[in-house]
C-alpha cells in the first residue's frame, strides 16, 4: 500500500467520512472533538439527523461515490476521505472519484471481500488509488488469534511490528504479584522486564507508581517485549494451560479465517447454520470439523463435548445469536467464551457477565483509522476501553532543540495527566521505559493514555515538522 501523503496541521483538518453506519459513526465520534472539520455522507437522512444532533459536524445526504455529492461534502479542499459504507464497490469508486476529480491527498477505504483483497495489484498507483485499505474481518481475526495465543489475556495489542505488546489481564487471587507493590515486578521476572502502563480498579483509572499495590480483580495493562508476555502474566494470575480445543460459531469470513489459521495446531470445530455455507467451508478447510446446525442448540453443544472445549468463540453476523450461544456454552462448561458484538451498547453489558471477552469490530477498526489521522509521526494507535483510552506508538524526531522529547529522560518529559511511556523500540532493541531512560531521535515510543481527551497534548510533544503520516 502506498505511503499516506503528508498533510500540514497548522489549521483544522478537513475529513469526509462516507457512511454513517456503526464504523462511520464511531469514527465521527472519535474525530469530531479533536480540532477536525468533519463531514459525514450517507443515504439515510434519519441517521444523519441523529449524528448532527449529537456532534458538531456537517452532513450531506446522497450516494457516497457520486461526484456531485462529494463536491457538496467539500471534496474540493478535503485533506482526507474515509470510505466506510457497507458497499466495498462504493468505497472503492468513491476513492477513485476523489482522486481523479478532486486530488484528495489521503484516501482510506474499508474493503471486506477477500476476493478483492487477494489481488493487491488492484490497489496499486495505476489502478484504484486507495492509500490505506482496512479489512475489519482481518483485524478481528488477528485480534482473536492473539487472545488464543495468550490464555488469560483480555486484550493483546501489537506495536513495532509485533516486537512489543500491550496486554490487559484481570489480576486474580493467587498471582505472585497480587497484593504486592509494583516496584517488585521486575525482581520477580528475573531479567524479563515489563512496565505496568495503567490499572483500572472498579472501572476507574489508577496511576501506576512504585508503591501502588495490585489488588484482586484489578484490570492491569502492561507493556513488554513479546517473548516476555507469558512470564509477566504468570505474576498477575494463576498460569492457564494452553488452549487446545476450539469451537467457532459461524462459518463466515472470520470463522473461516480463524479455522484456517489454527487448524494445523489445534482441534477446531465450526458450527454453521446455513447448509450451503457449511458445505463450502468444509470443502475449503482440511483439518476442521464443520457442523451444520444452531450454535445455541443445547443438545448439539453437549453432543460435541462443549464441556471439554477450551475456547468457544461466536463470530456470526448476529449480535444476539453470538451473545446467547456464548452464554449457553459457558453455562454448559466451556472454559472461555468470546462473542463478536457490533452494537457498542451491548459490549459493557455482556463482558461484565457470563461472556469472558466481548470483541468489538468497531474498536479494532477505529485504531487503524486513527493511526492515519493523528498528528505527529504516529505509526500505530489502539483504541481502548470503548474509546476512552488509547495506546499509541509515536516516532521521536529532531534533537534536543527542536523536539520536546528527544534528548530528555522519560521522567523529564512533560506528559499530560494520565499518560505514561511504557517502552521504547530503538532499532532491534526493546527498552522498557524507566524514569532515567533518555529518548533518542527515531525511537519508537509506546505510550498509554487513560484520557483520550488529552491526545492533542501528546501529539504536540511529538511534533517537530508538523505532519500527518
């Protein structure tokens, strides 16, 4: 994919969002309060009215790929278009129109069909001019794969090409570090360093300091080199046995991709309701058992030994079906259950109950979008805690005179309240941040921000020549 063109940020940034569905709405909410000029385009006037009532944005009703509609939306001088309608074809044509007629510098499109994605030449400079392709299904698949790789984790997020990970775990009675001060963490690890980036206790953020004592049921976010993750998790909770038996409800794009990635190393089953789809999936996979039936059928789950299943993961396109089947699987003895949930209102309700992990495609997608909207040289963004917090990978540039971070120790860096530096990646080295760690030019700095409203302060820290990436 081509590099995103730099855009200076001395003025408000003009962004057109095509599509007012769940992803488009989430993007609008995230960007409208960050000194951006947002216009949302959709065919549904009721959706647009609802958005305009809540947010300080413009709206335009019409077909997102039509030149006259894009012109009314301000494409003549827009800095960026984010095409996230429900139609891949509309998103692709809209990007083509924006480039051909309006020379829009940055074009981001959601493309879901794997039939397009397997042909990268389609999105080359001489074909469809899309700068950033987003596939929510692939993002969700990767997210679930990381959770399966690390039993006991609530979230596992990659930075620096996977060399550093931010992991969220629930602290349990019996973890060696629970009821002890944080300063003792690295003593326990015996050479495998980590840094606690944030602690949430009863839903509220607590600033992690050396004397902070981790309590049972705390949600702990820590940063470590990827190969040290299991050692850190073992300090916070009882070690969990690796997963072996996996069951996925839904044989669509996500279920099929998960099974294909895992079937050689795990015992995998898929339950698919649609008979024709079940047959197609069975033909495409080699070592996966594909069952045609209802994942919320108690008799079927018992027949397939749900009580011996390590992970039951519901990934159909029906939120209610995912929630009900996951809750049933948990009641029948599945060790861990996950459910894909599109409606944000359901996520909090479900995760605090019988479902261990609620997976939000919107949260996975918004992080990728924000990566290309953030000011400063930001190469990765993960949206956390339903958008209230963010984890960021930013590159430090310049020298001590031109930069607010280069040449300064972490303890001297004027971070906003609620922000912390967890790790620094310098070349091939992963450096866990300490008070006296000095940031050098071209370091990749991993930050955690408990209050996303402070994002502008963090962005300013990393601006030398003020650009978008």
